[in-house]
């Protein structure tokens, strides 16, 4: 007779399946061409060029025993230096925040968007403060896919943020600002993490769309659950971003020093050293969920309902202990993990059933989620 795992203390098998997803996102070598909005298009050429250069160096080193020994020693030392620096930084929320791109006014925007009657006069100056957000909203309103929604003179470029917000509408703003915020917090601009960023972005958006669909099905506040679901990837994002910055700084310094000393073997060893994805994956597992809410606390949002949901997801040992909102976020993340693992053929039908049983995804919910378009946001 099968033993039910529904809702209790999270079994080891469920934890292993969930870790498997992050292992595929961070360490897995597969490339992701599927993006909702193309991030860093020019970076793809750099990432491919870097991979080819590393492969060529490694192939050459494999034929030279002494050079291979130098590579192993230099690479191990470089990775150890970076790993120690990342671990040290993660012990300081101040340092993590400094290099994360997150600030109080961004979180205040997300909180203001949860009000029943949104104060647009208070919200607009906060939007205008974030240049990347203004750029993203303007680009969207002027895109060919959005212009037909505009009432007239659709060929005219709109640049005034007040008009942009009017065209988009409050209900869409509640979707788009959290969406663009989490995208901005991802480790974009790093050739070493291009594919990881794309995969994590896809996971984030699939989860958020699933959360919104579940909220609608149960007549709950879709905007709040959707925003919390996106924020549940805040911690992993900042661990990756901080790791990428420290790796590239150290890697660049060592490369310049080897070039200056004209030590060809050391230079090649540095070139061939890859981003320490396995070590960073372990750091994401160790710190990611806690940082989701700790960063909000550090920015004085400890009383925010968003922070409370994120803290619940990290601190509660069993699904049954979660509030309605936190449970919905957990179910949405569960569904997204299963979807992505199925695409990668890294989950069995039995494991899929175990995941759905533990998080108590009903047949009605699964049917509703199967009918969703997870390739793009459903803009009203």
C-alpha cells in the first residue's frame, strides 16, 4: 500500500527532486533559447566565444602533462579564492544588497501595488526613479505587439511616463512592475551565467503565471500571490549575481596579471577556468530561501505581508503549516519545477505524482494549469 506524503514534514525525496531542478538551472550545461523578452542578445555571442576559447585551451592542455598540472593548480586556487569571497559576502546582507541592485523604493513600489486603491501619484515618482523600469515600460508600450491596444495615433512614439502608465492601465502595471523588477535583479550582463539566467528567468515566470492562475481559480488576490511568487526567486538571483560579479572581477585581475608577467601557462589556465557552478549551486541551496525574506527585513520591510509569506516558505517545515497565500506560492513553484524537469526529462511520472501529492495540487488545479500559456504574460 502506498504511503501518503501529503502536506506533512517535507520528505527527503521531495527535497531531492526540488534540488534537482536548481541543479539543472545552475549546473546543467543545456542552453535555453526560450525567452519571454530577449535578455542581453549581444551577450550570447560572447558566451559562445568564451566557451569555444575554453574548449580550445583545454584540448591543448590535455596534450601537455606539465601545462595540465599548472592548469589544475591555478584553476583550483582561483575557484577557491572566488568561493571564499562569495561565502564571506553572503554573511553580510549589507554587502549582498550593495551588489544586488535592490533598494527600498523598489520594494515600496511592490507594496503600493497591493493596495485596493492604488495611489498613482505616490507610485509614479517611484517608477520614474528607476531608469531601467522606465525604459522597459516605454519599450513595451512602443512595441508593435502593444501599439494596436492604444486608442489612436498608434504610430507615434510615447515617451512620457504618465502617458505610458495610462496606456498600460493599473491592472497591467500590477503585473508588469514585479515582472520587470525580478528581471532586473537577475544576474544579467554576465557571459558566464547567460544560460543560467535564462533558465532561472523562465522558471520564475512559469511559477508566477501558475500562481496567478491558482489565485484566480480560488478567487484570491492574484496580484499579491503573483508578486510573492516572483520574489521567491529573489534570494537565488542575488546569490548568483554576487557570485558572477566576484568571479569576473577575480578572473579579470588574474588574467591581467598573467598577461603582464607573460606567463603563457598561467594565462591559459585562467582562461580555461569556468565559473564554479557546482559550488554556487550549493550556496543557493544554503542561502537562497533565507535571503528572500532577510533582504526585505534589512530594507525595513519586515512587517510587509510579502516578507511574512517569504519567511513562512523558508521557516515552516511542512506544507500544512503554511498560510493560504504561502501555500499557493508553494503549489505554483511545485508545478513550475515539474514542468521544467519534464522538459529536461529529469523526472519520472511517479516523482511527478509525489510532488503533486505532497503539495496537494488537486485535479481541478492541474487541469487549470495545463490550460495556461506559460510562454508569456496574459496582459489585459
